[in-house]
C-alpha cells in the first residue's frame, strides 16, 4: 500500500525559507506524478505545485511562482518543495499527493490525486 509522509513544516518569519519533504513508502516513486497542495483555515484546498513522474515537467500556482521549487529524487523515493521568500499568506497545512501516472501529464486539481499524506503545518509570522 502506497503511503506518503510529509515533514519539514514549522514556524518561520516572513522572507524566510523552508523545505518540505514527502517520502513514499510501499511502492516506488518512479511512476507517480506528485502534487503539493495547501489548505488554510476556512479556505478550500488549492494546488501549489506538481511534477511529472520523470521530473522533467513542473507547474506552479501563480501565487508561488519564482519563490517555490518542486523537485524529486526517485532513488530516495522523495519529493521536495523548497519554499523561499515566504509570506504570511503562505500559512497553511501543506499536503503532498500522488497518482499513478507514467506519462508526462501535469495536474494541480486535488480530485485527480488518490493518495495523500497527513499534512504538515507551515506558519509564516513575525
């Protein structure tokens, strides 16, 4: 059974950085597309970034372009989200999600992912 586990969240000041990790277990990461999503209190879950199974293609929400970078290390069964220049509006619970997709298909729609981690809290505050 595929399981995902996020880590790396925490409290950071505006302008700071965090790197989130999403570790796969149960299956090899190599054939899965992965997305990062976030949900703030009272708001819907939104797509932040996604990456294809090969790692060759990525996509970002407009609100994080130029500040966040998604990457993956299939040998380590891990996907990362490097978050720089963090803003208070980035505060949310961040989730990684996966779907079996060996083709170069990108999606940031939550309903297209079928396996989710438990989430990690990111708080940006002074």
